[in-house]
C-alpha cells in the first residue's frame, strides 16, 4: 500500500512522463517549453504567455472497485483493529499554453500521444521517478513527514492506470469558470487506483499453533507427470513459512523422473531466482531440499529475502530440452534475535535483528507484533556489509508486567515464535521470542 504522499507521487510521475516524452521529440521549432503542475489561475496568459504544458489535479473521487472495503474499525475498548486502504481515483486536466500560433495545439497533441502510448505507470517507472530527491520524496519533507517515502506507490497491490475522460463543453465551462482562469486547450484524464493505507498501531491476535489434534492439512491429487502440489517445512505441515536452515518438503507426482532436478526459488516481489539441488534421492511423491543457513552459506544473508516465493522444478534430461514444472508458493519468514528478553515495566526499547537482512524497500513495511499490539519501528539499521543482519529498534510505551509473545512482521510475514520437538512434533512458544516484563 501507499503512504499519504501517493497523490503527489502520481502527479509527479505524470509530469515526469510528459516532460521526458516531449524532450525525446525534436520540438526546437517551438522554442523553450516547460511542464508544470500548478493551478491554472497562477499561469501568466496574454502577450507574455509561455510555451507550457500544465498538469492540474482538479478532483479526487472514491474508487468504485475498492469502495466496499471496510472502514477503519475498533473493538469495544476503542483499540484500532484494522487499517483498510483508502482507495482513490485522481482526475487531472492537461492544459497547453503557447507563445505563438498553434504551439498550444502541438504541445497538447504530443501530450495526448504520450499518455495514449503509456496507459499504465509501471513499477519501474515509479521507482525511477520517485526513488531520488523529488518534490514529493520524504527525504526532503519537514518533520513529521520525513519518515515517509513516495516510492511506496510502486509497491501497492494495483498498478496506476491512466485513461482519457472526454468532458463536455458544459463541464469544461464550469471548471474554468470555477478556476477563474482563461481557457486554453485542455484534455482530462483519470489515474486509478491509488491505495493509501495507515501504518498505525493495530491490535492483533497471537498465532494459531494448530488447527486441531488430527489436522494434517489437505491432500492433493496430481497428474502422473512431474508436477508439484505443495511446499511445506519438513518439520511439520502446520508451519506457515520456511526459514533459513529449514528442510523443505516438496510434494507432488512423478518427482522421481529421469534427469537432473534443480529446485528454483523465485522471489515474487523482486523476481530474483535462487537454485538449489535436492537433498537425497527424490521419490515419486516428494523430494527434500535444504535452505542454507548463513553459517553454511554467508551469502544467504542478502541473497534471500523475507517474502513470498514460488517454487518450481527444472528437469534436465540428456538430448532433450529442459522443462519446468508448475510453481507452488511458500513464504520465507525471518529468524530473529530479540533484546532485552527480561526488561523492567514502563517504556522499553526493543532491538530485533533479522536474518536474512531487510531490503531497502522493506523498511516501511516492518512492524513489531508485541503481544496483542503492533508497533512501528523507531529506527532500521542495515549495515553496508551485505553479510551482516539488519537491526530494528522499536519503542514500546507504558508496558505493564507480563509475558509478551513477540514477532517481527515484514510485509505481512511474521517470524515464527514457536518451537517443534519430538515425533510427531509438539509445538510450544519459543522462549527466545517471549519478552517477560518484570
């Protein structure tokens, strides 16, 4: 989801798109020109009118597809329990001004062609435009907005789509009359959808250890060809995510096929891939693969990242082309170290180290689930050395004495505060993720 800077970020992205597009065309015959995003009544017109293209946000409306999402809710004691997104459609006027005859029409024509050829603001475009110092980047905003970043817009669930809106002459007349500005050639566009979500503290329930004494999970039937049905931690199917150092069990059918098998892990967010060899000899219905620890492979600290992965098999056979099976999902949860574990009651500064380390875009997606409440980070320190873990500091205010199950949540994926012992495994809360306040 995006931060409150998303509206300004969309305006900046459209402005940058038009500016770069016009510069890529040879418009030297027009003379100099600018692309701005100011109210039309602040643009000088008449004898001194410049060659100018202006992007003006004139209206914000709710998005019809997302408007049925719940409103922010609270429980009977007034504690916030959810932060659903605010979904908005942004309406723009693209207006052209010209110092000479036909200049305005030429600029508007190029602008319409550029927006027609680029109906979607891609994630890479947004990261390029908003990743550095810009008028909407959090690095140059005054406190308290300095911790926000407009680049979060690139990671929201839906892409921002730009569509033309053909206003009637009556609608245009009303708009320009309301703005008290001189009318110039104008085209309207809608940018949809912008999802703004609060990062405030919400109440969250402790994790469920199991779904019943005999719950062994679903049984999937697959075709006799080499296909995957599921990926689970070998210790127990009840664990919701793998961690560095875990053995992973891939279930399916035809997995004992002839040929060399490579297990391919693709990060759903970054599209980076990692390849591992199976452990032992695969059977028809399953194979095992070991996820290395940072001791076994120091590069695992930065090559892996907390998040969702798709797992598939690449099968190589002699004198035949390689082929890849279907993919199944599994999440990678961080391993954490928490300090202190036995603090005194009151205000507590909790330091959590994460393995693997955080990517730069995950800083704003990090929270601490401390008992039944969530806490945003006070600071995130990721060393320059890629082999070192990330340290995150959280300030817990007015903590009463008691036991608090503590989990690090990165992009919605939490560290696993459980231990599994015995065969079949029995679960208990991990004492290294239990903060006991005296």
